[in-house]
């Protein structure tokens, strides 16, 4: 007999790895059914980020004589390096950054996007020019409650870019920037040359919007 899910009963709740960028939350739960009965106890682990649960994903684009161009960022990624040094040494994605606790409303998201544009790409943009690029989505709901807010901003003058100041982390070293035609960038996603999920979704949303 099937039952309707009605929530959970928490048996225990602990956090592992306090003090770092991420922490593991380990919960023991029982599923509460619609008839009032409980399932057997199960263990579930998921990841939390203390500084802020969500992120902004920013697609910077420029209208050139050849068509719509987008800015891509090639940078090393520590987790991917430990999976495969070859893969982790050069991961391609659009600009993105963590929304810190309290940056919940639209104006705060726009400002964070503008800050990330300068920090990661050396571009100064007016926060008011940042536009939504479809609804927010959960990229990995089975392991993390992070929500991605997709946005875009047009860059009128590519030549005005400065050297990106970065956030001061050593893990920001080695990043390279590339302007690429939008269709070519999506083509790289289709061939598997670029394999960042949020980036492919952002690029496809931008093409649909424009």
C-alpha cells in the first residue's frame, strides 16, 4: 500500500566540519506518512554553506559586429583536480558568486552580480542593468540546498575591462577570460568540450531571451 509523504521526524541532527567553507549536516530521520505511521530510521547527509546558501550566476554578453559574444572564465577547480588533474586544471564557466547571508532581495542580487563582474572579470557594470535570466533553480537538490539565481548583463565596452582583482584567495589564481560567440559556446557544450551545467543552462537561456 502506498502512502502520501507528510514530512520527517528528526531523530538526531549534527553538523560536521564547523569553521570551514562548507560543512556536512548529518541527520537521522523517519518518514512521516499520511496515516500517521513512521518509516524505519534512515541516515541522510547533505552539505551546507555557512556564509550563504545560494549563488548568483551571471552571463556577461556583448553585441559585436560578428554577433552576440559571451564571457567565459577558465579556472582551476580544486574538487575536480582531486577527481582528475587533467579535468580540474581548466574548468570553463560563466561568472558566479555566493550570495552572502542577508542578500535575499532583488537589489542585493543585482549588486552581488555587479561585484562579481568586477571581481572575476574586471568589468564595472551598473547593478540596475542586471536582468533576470529565468527562474532560480536547485542544481544538486540531493546533496545541497543551494539555489542558483540566473542573471545577465550587457557589456557595452569590452575594452574598459581592468585586471580582475579577485577575492584574494589563492584558488582564484590562474584564471583566464575568453569572449566567444554565443552559438559557438553552446556548441562546445553540445560536444562535451564544456561540461559546466549552470553555464550551459545560462547560455541557452540567454539565447532564448535575445
